[in-house]
């Protein structure tokens, strides 16, 4: 759906996208140019909401506004991303679209996704839906943010972790620099479980722990995750490594890695104590 949202600009475009296994529900666009597609999937019994990532000039301005503001009592979050989600009451429109679908499919779950800025908006939207009980106490909501920047402070992280019906599985492509911003020292923390796609070893690693930015990821050292230390930033003098920081953010790399990983016989572990699978991935999206 991340790829689909990049390719469509209207509901008519969404209806024509017959190469995806979804049924179109709605395409919403706010006054601040936030674009969202909603589809239903009978294969996964889900209503799926996909946010488009950075695409317009205004998106870059939102990315740059890293001041923090209260988010429905759940903690402090990124001002620019909050404005992109709430502008023109977009979140209300999306909630109403979801509720209408759940009337017809009451047993379906709600899945939210997006890449880059869209990933940040997906995380915030899910937190609002569940944290303020917009869909009912029993409705499960799952977010799959791809290449997400940090969106809130420690209080927001703890609030999200405490929500029983909201799960965040955050996918990071190796050394994607966007996933390391805004920096921790600016009062930002990641939320949710981490799935780190490691192209250097041609493997994927799953980490099912609500630890945000901590050093307790199973199978990966702090140095491997924290690009902010001196040894990592020193790589900026090696132009090939520094370029990888940005190339790793490409949505096509994410899609290629996930497609190849999901095509194998090894599935992701379903619990905290399960062994970490070794899943081959591809380094360049055009090889997939």
C-alpha cells in the first residue's frame, strides 16, 4: 500500500490500481496536502490506511518543524507532523471512513502504514484512534511504519507502549538516516517494536521488544543502531557510506526487501522468546 499511495492521486486512480489485492474504499486529501488511501483486504481481514510520504514542498516544511506540542494528553509530539495529520480535520474524516467500513466488516482489524513522513503520520493516527478510544475499546489497530522518523518524547513512547489494542511494528532499512532523526538529545524517542532489515549481511532481523531506542535489541549492538556516535558520523568522510544513509531510505528498497523476505519459507517469530530468523533480502530494489 505504501507503493500504491505513491502512485495514485485520486479515488479514480485508486480504482484503476487492479494490480494490488485490495478493494478501494476512499482517497482523502487535506488542506495541508496530506494524502491518504483507504482500502479493504479480505485476505488479511483488515481495513488498511496508507499515508503518502514527503511529496510536496509543504511536506518539507512540516518535516523541519521539530518543535513539540501536546498530543491529546499522550505526550509531546512533532509539531509539523501533528499539523499534517489534524489539518482540515483529516483525522476525523479518516475515522469516519473506518467506522463506516467496520459497520459492514465488524470483525476486521485496522492496519495503518506509510513511508517516511507517512510513517510518522501513521504512528500518530493510530495513537489517536486507540489512545482516545475513537473506535471502541475492543477494536485492534496495528501500525507498520516504514522508514519513520521519531515522532514524540518519552511520555509519548510510554503512552503508546501502554495501549493494549495498539501495536507498532517499525521497519528500518539498515542505515536509513531518516530513522535516526530528530535526534534523542532533542527530546525524541522511537516507539514500538523494531524490525531491522540488514542489507550488509543480506539478512532481516526481527526485534519484538517495546524498547524504542534502547540498547536491548536482541542480536544487534547499540553501535549498530546508533548512527549518532563518533565512529558512525566519521563515515561521512567516506562518500559511499554517507550516500547509503540516504539511499537506504528509498521506498523501493523497503518494498524490495519486504517482498523478498516474505517470499521465503521462514516467517517472522510470533513471540518475544522465539529465535531470530535469518531471511535473505536484496540490496538493490531493481534486483527484486
